[in-house]
C-alpha cells in the first residue's frame, strides 16, 4: 500500500533549482515577491484566468507575483486550479494528464481533481503521460505561488504538446466552471535575444495577446499553444486580457546579452470599485453583529453575494461623538469579508483593552466606521529621510516592525488627521509599537496600505 501511494505522487522535480527546496525559505521568497508588487485599486472580484511566466523565481518571480497577488481575495472561493503549460522535455501528442494522484512541493501536497479528469477523459486530444510530467517545470513552478495565495485547492495539470489552439480551447470549455475554478496558463515569451531585440519582439507579442490573436508563434512564446487556446476560450466567454507586467531576465537577474522575456496577464470581466452600497452593507453587518451580542436584535442574515465571501482585511472603529470608543481589526486577510466585519465589530465593542465593554445604553449613540484595507506592500527606502519622502500623508496606512526586537505597530491612514507631518507620524508610531525613538529605521521593515472607509453618519439618506 505504501509503495503504491508513493508511486502515485509526482514529487517536486525542480525544487532547489528553479525555487528553494527549504519550505521556510520558499515561503519567505514567495511572500517577498508578492509584497513587492504594485498596489492595485481595491475592487470586488478576482481574475478568472492568468497568464504567467515559468522561469526560476530569481528571474520571473517578480513578474508572476503581479498576477498571483490579485488572487488573495479568492482564498476559500477557488477550490480547483487548472494549469496548462508547454512541453520542455518529453514531447507528447495532445494535452497530457499525469498518472499521479497528487503533486508535491516543499509547501505540501496537492490532490489531483478526479472529477475534472473524468470530465475530459473522453476527448481524443487528452492523454496520460507520466514521463511528460516527470521533469516538467512549467506547471510545477506555479504551485508554490498558488499554495501561498489560495491555501487548499485541487489541481488539474495539463502539459500541452502537439495540439491545435482550438483543441486546447475545447478542453478549457469543459473545465471552465464557476468562481470555484481558476485557470492558469504558463508561458515565457521570447528566448535568447539581445535585450533591445527581445523588448521589440515581446511588445508585439503582448499586443497580439491583448488583441486576442491566436496566431502567435512559439518563437514569440514557448507556451503559444495554451495561450492561444486560452484566448479563444476567453473571447467566447467575454473575458478580456489585461497586461500586468512585462520584463525580461535582463531587468530582473540576468545580463542583457541573451535574455528571456516574461509577461503576466489577468483575464476577467469588467470590475467596478466599491461604492456606497457596499459600505452600507458592511455597516449593517457590523451594527447587527454588536446588536446580537447585546441581545438587542438578530445578526445580519448570511448573504450569498460573492464579494462578501472574498478574503479581505478590515478595521472597525466605534466613535461616541468625537471620542474613540473602540478600534479592532486585522492587517492581513484571514477570513471572508462579511465574517471579518462581524467579528471585528464585536471585538471593537467588547474586547478593546483600552475601553470597558460597550453597554446597551451606549449602543444607540455609538457611530460605526468600516475600513477596508488593501494588501500591505513593502516600502523600499535607503534611510530615515528617504522613508519620510516616500510616505503619502493622508493616504498611507503604515506598519512599522523592528526586526531585531520583534515589535510591531500600525497607524491607519486616518491618523494623519492628528499627525500630518511624516516625522511626527513615524515618531508616534514608534511609540505605539514600543520601539525606541532613536531606533534606526533601516533595521525596521516598513509596509504601507490604503483604506476605503465608510461611516454611518456619512451614508444616512
């Protein structure tokens, strides 16, 4: 039985080469790439599909991270990931499934989705090939990023060999599913041209992808066939590709004489930002949660709206007139948005150690504010003066962490109303965190985030 189980596992083939084989080191490197991506505007939803590169993390990790960072809200919603990438080692006709039942990475084991495999086995272009999968890196390098942002999910891994884009699109149509299914296409762009020539070729390839041109060649992208199949399927479904990043190895970690190109795209429908209606819904959840705890009314009924199931981080602030009455939240998303608001509202009312628990008599005169946080991003700076120059008063929430002492504190952007000077802002944040005033910030980690906030008083009609 044990021998069979081991034979049924596809072990990590390129750990220690394309990415670290130590679990802690790997998790830290993936997190570092994600933390350094650009801050995206906050809006409900997440991509249905991604196109991402597959080189070693030192080369293409920053470009891939710009796509994977958009999947943070999908944690707990996406339960199945379909990954398609090209053959690099063992050729195959059609699209090859593995014979293994699980894939291993240093971050853990991922189960193959048996139901999804049954849904496509009857297609003549779908075959099985353990040999094709055994040493193939195009799919494997995507898995640690997915494990980091999504947590648990099942996998449908397909190595694309000799097949037409239409045949690839047919497989994708079968596997498309709903919000529970994410599709990832693994492809690098041009290979081994001089830097300027590579940029020229890759610009044309990016434009072809944005134009739904399924005629791109393998000289333009090693994963041209799965990319083209994705474009055909996406156009049928009304999804548009959006360019997130385009660089090459000369921009990241290599020289510029012979480079490999990388680009990342997100494919999805039109996304609109959060509005007043979202704020009203969150405020209702917060007030109902406190009311239920006080015995003053039922909790807000569970909502079936997908945006409330997305993994998001919030702070809830309670005010009595101009005076703070409680403020509790999280800097990192750990649960669905609706649940986070309800839990933080109760904690702000009853668990903020600075205040006595809120009473029923106080409740009616207590105002509620919901702050929805963006994902914190690392701030690169040279010294104290450089950090102050890079802060955006009134915009940035700041997390300051002393790496030596393990002390950490944060101020929401609202605190700029009290400390508008960056020098004073950082000094007060050090004090809050218990970090000595004369501590050199170069030994600290600094992250920033933005918030969308809604106050009951502002949204009453």
